[in-house]
């Protein structure tokens, strides 16, 4: 996925009093998502995570690319189970974000 394949970040979280909702918007003000306001902390944390998606995506891509380059160039890298699992889940998350991993009805995370 190229940078232009999604609405460019950073995304911002705004509360709208008139509609009692939160909006995640681009820096230009385009609304990406509007969700009802709820009082619990878990809901607010989820909204912040959604708003951080472009930064997290780019950071994960860069981290994996730099790790691969170091492994190829210097043969440095950890192959322990924890690191292998982390890489597996990171590549799986990128695949989901880029639409390369098809979600099936009934799968967790499917819409």
C-alpha cells in the first residue's frame, strides 16, 4: 500500500458537542469516522488508537523494513520464539491493513 492508498495522516480526534459524538478527521478536516460519545475510558482509548492508525502503520512498516535490512546486511537478528511471533503478527497486521488478508464472515475483525 502506498501512502496515497488511504487518507493521509495524521488523523485527529475531535469531540462535537452539538451531536454528542467523536469524529476522526484528516488534518484537512475530512471526516473519516464518526462514533457516538461514551463515558468509559476503554471507548476513549479505542478512539485514540483509531486516530493513531496512520502513524502506527507507517512505524510498523519502517520497523520491519529496517529489521529485514539489518538481517540481510549484517546477519543480525533474533530468531527466538518471542521475536518470531512478533514478526508474524506484525506482518499479519500489515496484510490486514493493506487488504492482502481477506477477512471471512464470522472471523474476528470482519465487517
